[in-house]
């Protein structure tokens, strides 16, 4: 599954400037933010732990809407 993310032209230019010839934009972003490759973390959580984490993320998402708006405005 893929998602679209809206970013400023300046941030896109920054990421593109750091993009290596053999990388996709996703791979560049993962490298820049230090995110793990999905294959490296697949299966390390139990189904119960993963479900609990999803629930907690959903809770934080619901309560953090205002802070996300503030953050988004800083990048606009």
C-alpha cells in the first residue's frame, strides 16, 4: 500500500538533492530519517503487541491533531 504525502517544494528539492542514483525517493527519505528497512523489522512483534501499539498510535493521533496543525503551519 502506498500513501501520498504533501511536502513543500523546498523540502522536495532537499530530498531530491540527497537522492542517490540507485535510490527511490522512499529509500532516500528512509536513509535521511534513519528509518529501518521493513524487512529488518518484520515479525519482531507479537500480534498482541502490534495491536496495542496501533491502538496507542491511534489514541495519540486523535489527541495530537492540534499539535500536528501547528507543525504543518510551520512548514507552509
